[in-house]
C-alpha cells in the first residue's frame, strides 16, 4: 500500500484533530475542577489580621505545653480571640507523652491560652482515640473537657459517654452520663 498525498493529508488531519480534541478536553476538565471549589471565606469585619499556615507554641518555664498549627486563622484582637480553620494541637504531658487533637474549627483565647474546638474532633493518645463534636481545653487546669457525647476507641476497648474530662497532668479520664462500653471484647458495662 502506497502512501499517496491524499492519504497523507487525511492521516495528518486526523492526528491534528485528535491532539486538539485531547487538549480541549483536558482544558475543560481542569476548568471544571476549579469552578467546583468553594470560594474563600472573607474574614470578619472586626478582624485585626488574617493569616494562613499558622503555628503557635505555648511554653511555660522553658517547657513546651502545647503546639498549635492551623490552615488559616483570623485574629480578633479586641475580643482576645484567634479563630482557627482546621486546627491541630499537640499537647505535651509531664511524663513526655503527647496527645494530638484535630478539628474543623477552633477558637484560641489569646489571653488565657484556652482553646475550644468543634467539628469532627479527633484526639489521639498512644493506643486510644477519642472522637466527638466539641472539646474545650483549659490551659490553667490543663484539662480537656467535652460537654457533648464522646466515643473512646482502643485495641480492646470501646466506650461512649455524654460528657468527658481528661486531666493531662494525672492522665485520668472521667466519663459521665449514659456511659456504655465494651472492654476486652468479653466484659460489658
């Protein structure tokens, strides 16, 4: 089969159309992906400053107490608050262990260093994971408190309660209100 001028032109035209079609399709998919992204949230009008990729560490007597990172933050200086988007807080306990908390939103009191978080809150400590919708950290008492239902899951443990308090110094956890659970897969509360 001999390649004539007409066949060559047809082959070249086909290759060009396929290339242009592929480029147009990729451009359309890329453009459509950008349109689906939510618009950025405007900071409140009383905001002093809006920041991205925030990091803050609380240190007392040269010892790290906690380290916070957030995707974004808005400082409301008059209210002594920092509004946080997707915060992660690492708490450093006296025995050297760490507890890590993640949430969708949070508020840091810039005067007291108290922290309130909400939205799919997850707290991890060694073999245990705590989940709930809202937690508050009292910096003065070094306590993590939830007044909303919580779930604690471990290797051989699953507990639920209406409220919970964790003392970060003593590592004692107090559950209250409709406490239910399974321990060691055979013992029930």
